[in-house]
C-alpha cells in the first residue's frame, strides 16, 4: 500500500512539474531576486499580452519578452532579469535566472533554482565561461598571450537566451571597455566574440 502511494505521489509530482510554465514560477519568485515588484504587479505583468510597463519608486519594470518557458524583464535603465524554465531528462524542470547590468559594458550573473526556488549548485549545470574562454588556446604559448589576457580587469560577459529558446549565448565586448590600444593588442588572440551552449536536459554543453 505504501509502495503504491509513493508511486502515485511521484507520478503526480512529475506531471505537475513537467507542465509548469514560467508564469507559475514567476508568481512565487522571491522578493530578493526581483525587489519592488508586488504580487499584483506580477499578475499584471503576466496577464497583459502586449508591452507592459510598471512604474515604481526607482524607475519602471518593462516586459521585453514572454513565452511559456521564458520571461525577460527590464528592471532599470541598465538592468534586465531573464527567467527561463528548463526541462530535465526525468520530466521535471529547473529555473535559470540571468541578471544583467550594463554600464560601459554588460555583465551577467547566472543562478539556478528548483521550481520551488531552492538554489542549485551551478557547477554541474554550466561550464565556467570567462574571458579566456574566448581566446585562441592554440596561441597560449606565445609571449604576449598572458599579457593580452591580463589587460581587462573585469569580465564583461553578457549571457542571454536568444529569442527565449533553450540555447545560452555568451558575448564578450571588450572594444567598448578597453582603451583602443589595449583592445588592439588583444584582438590577435581572440578566437570568437560569442559562445553558444546547448541545453541537453542535464546541463549546458558547447
């Protein structure tokens, strides 16, 4: 009897998790991840199918893109928050949140959660992406490689779900940040300005 009850509850849980959309998790998103957005404002953001702008004391929230599994919100003149529901191989789902701040360049912070907003360790879900990831590793032994790598003192890497899909695109924009002379010294060592990782239902892979 207990075995049958456990099986029933597991099937129900899997079915509910499998059917969850971004609207479901957005409604219960912790205030710490998206401050100043009230429960009523969240509902308004989801119900309105067109462009939605919600004013608050520090500016306004603007819905940029909304699909069944993806929500992109401009949180300020310089910031956005992307919320993406990703399927796992066992018919459950997890949530990826990308918070991006843009000044001279854009920098993104990525975190993962269960659909109940329990934080997950991202090391098994996402490989490390840093400035060197965009460099040509075949030139690593050259004299100027390490010097060129040391020129940026920050890692201006922007992450986004293009069109709300499952693929994760990383972009490196050093030309807007570095002095022209430094950017010119780095250019021979840069292999690419974008890296695209594919979601395979267990993690992101090149």
